[in-house]
C-alpha cells in the first residue's frame, strides 16, 4: 500500500520561507518521478514542481527562482523549499509519486 505523508505547512508572512516534506512508503522510491502540486480555494489543482529519478527538475513559471524541489532516496522523502513566499502561493500542497499516488496535502497560508 502506497502512502505519501506531507508535512511542513503553516502560516507565514509574505517574503518568508517554508520547507515542505513528503515521506513515501510502499513504492520503489528511487525510480519514481515525484512532484508537488497545489490547489487554492475555487481553483484547479496545478503543478508546482517535479523531479525525475535522475534528479531533473521542472517548475511552474510562477515559482521559478523561488522554490526548489529535491529528493533524498535514502530517506524516501521529497522536499519543496519555498522562499520569497507571496499571498498567491496560499494553497493546499500535495505531493505526487509516479503520476499516480497522492498525499493528503498540507496547508500553506501566506498572509500578514
């Protein structure tokens, strides 16, 4: 049974930083493509960043230069380092594995 468990969300002021983590179990983590997606109230879920098994990364234009996705295969964990956060980054952030499995999400709120 595949499980993805996100953590690290919270309330942060504009310009602040957060690091999200997603711990995986039940999959062959090292060969899986991984990603972070987000869904704001009233909006569709959108891609934030992805990372392949070869550590090739891809980012949405809206987060390029501010967010960094990384993975630790030994810990079976994928991270999303978020800097220079903006109110429009407010959303529930979900991790994805192998384009198939989803975590329950973690809330990120950027507000003063």
